[in-house]
C-alpha cells in the first residue's frame, strides 16, 4: 500500500517585492516549510508546508498570501 500525498484547497506564497527578509515566517514555521532559495529570497517548500498559517500571521509586511489551488 502506498501513501497518497495529501491535497490542500489552498497554499501560501511569498511576494518578494513585499518581503523584507526579517525571518519572522521562518521562526514561526514548525514544519521546515520556509527556506532561503537559490536567489537568496525566502520561499515556501510546499512539500513540507502543512498550511497552518503561522507564517501568514507572523509576516509584518503582508508579503505572504493565501492562494487557492486549482
């Protein structure tokens, strides 16, 4: 039996133009969902993200938004 990947109705994404790289989202994430990508910007690893919203609520600039999945 293979475990199927959980599907979510929404995801979070970071708007780099609004992000001030304060690390508030990274500190709040308990699942390893926030990381610094190859362009040295914060990003969300959707494979680790549990959609708890802690990063979304922690962001002081509103750079993290909730988007519907298709």
